[in-house]
C-alpha cells in the first residue's frame, strides 16, 4: 500500500445525481489518488450541464499519479443515459462498475472503494436479482456476513438485518446471526475505525425492548443470551435497550456504536442527525467500502442542487479506514 491510497469511486446510476457529484470533487483536496469509474462522455456531459467542467486524466494502472490526482477509468454505457429517466439497458453497466471496483480492491489495484447511489428497482426490472450494494459486494467477496454501518461524526448505527420487509425481520434474528454480527462489528470498529475496546449498545426488537416479555419474547429468548455470551468473551456490549430511548444524548455518551435490529429502527435517527454528511460502510468484507447516505435523487439531476458533502465524507472515511488498516498491518508485522 502506498503512502497515499488509491480510491476507486463508482459513479452509480447514470440517470441519477451520482455522475454529476463527481464534478464537485475538483475543488476539494484529498490525500489520495482518486479513480472515477464510469462513462467518460456521461461524466463530462453532466459536469458541463452544471457548469463545473471536469479536470481529469485517463486512468493507467501502472502510472505514478500523486495524491490529489483525479483519473477516469472509462466504462461505456450500454445505452445513452437521460437525466432522471431510468433505463433497464444500463443496469448491467451499473453492476460492472461495482464488479471492477471490487475486484480491483481484492487484487490490490485499489485500496478502497466508494460508491455513488444506485437504483435497486431498475436493476430488478432488468431481470437481475439485487437487494443492494451490501449484499452484492458480499457475494463478490465471498464474505459470509456483511454488516451495514452508517456513521456521522457523533453517531454510528449498525444493522442486524438490512433490506428485508418488516414482516420478515423477527424470523431473521437468531442467536447465531447476532453473535456473528457483533463479532464483526467489534472487530471492524477496532481495526477500520481504530477504537480501543468499542462499546456496542444493542437495541431490542420490540417496543420497550419487550417489557419483560409482555410485548414480545425475542429479547428474552435471543438477544439477552447473545449479549451475555459476548460479555463472557470480553466484548464490551450492553442492552437490550428500547430504541426510543437509546438514541438520547445521555445514552449515547458512552456508546461507540448502536446495533439496531432493522433498517428503519436505526437509520431514521442517524439521518436526522447527519443527512448529507453521513456515510455508509460495509463491515465484514476483506475490502474497504464506503458510500453516500442518500439515493439517486432523480429529480435533482442536472439542476446543480445536488449536495456532494456525503460523497466527500465517504471518500475521507475510506482514506482514514485505509490508513487505520495499514497501521494494524504494520503492528502485526
């Protein structure tokens, strides 16, 4: 790994704001070599539409570009993209961006990857089963259990389940899964985020964390036994806490992360705290992957109103995680 990491940035759904967010990178200095994956003509066209012409060079794997360099790894669209109009013909293009970035991270060509937003439904309409970045990248990496973590400067929220219908959540929560998730969360907070002995607060599944069985038994039957198990292994974990009080200021003072049981239990709070400044990162992978905290915002495409702050935060987080992992590697040698 070089002093300045090489970060691959996928430009995301071509009909959305991802391609034009790239244009905002020019005015920001990052201590990394940035490689943008996408169709060069599309990226330049969207940048011109919002009067932010790109200043980039073609990517060459073997060159010795300096930190702050922005390069384009040209991957052609399958069909001409129209702003705000989804097209199933480009679904395979969107996945190709992910394939190349992920495989590059696995091979060492890239040190980390950052993903702009994609549109899950149009990929599925193209006949490609797809539940999200997290699950797709786990498949490419052959990682048995990916864990989604969203973070702001003051709050980190991990998810025990990700993109599931609410009716399927209770059956997806079991002791084996929770043990695996807490191990991954503890490990990656320690390594990728350089937190010594991280404290993980675990939410209950039911209102009031089940209220001693009156509002559900998942806490008594599953969550509490897992927490006790983890404590015996020396992991700093506590709970289960009612989700309506664990996110209060006083409760979060001693928490390094909160583990929510499902998507809309934890993420609305985090996005209220830091929307457009938060990042999404996938734990449990052999690579570093971060992302923006928002969707494709089709209605904002080519208006110049898209906010790049979450993309910047995701890039900076990828750089920091890369540096932290390097320190872990050096310490083990």
